[in-house]
């Protein structure tokens, strides 16, 4: 009897792990937004306007870019401006 209880809990534990894994994967899927850049705030933040007349403020993640009032902040903004 104890064998079946342990097997049951192991099965439940594995099922919970698989569900959590697929939930994390599904949450990490990124949707795309297309639009026209209407304002650049600094080297990693800008605003776009979509065809549906929606505005989004976008911040590029995982980079450490200086703000406008910091050293090289204006240069970082100009660099992003040239990329668009």
C-alpha cells in the first residue's frame, strides 16, 4: 500500500512540474507590435504609435543605458535615434 501512495505522490509532483514548465514557457512568448516611433526618451526608451491609434512606451530590456541627465546620456539617445 505504501508503494502505491509514494508512486501517486511522485506522479502528482511530476504533473505539477510539467504544468508549471508549460505555463512559464507560454508566459515568455513575446507578441510583436509594429508602429511608427514618435518619441525617443533616452538610449533605451521610446514611444510608438500603431495603426490602431494606440501608443506604447517601450523600454529595451537587459541593457544598462545612461539616462539623459547622466554622462553619455545624450550620446545614447542620439545612437538610438540613428537606429530608427
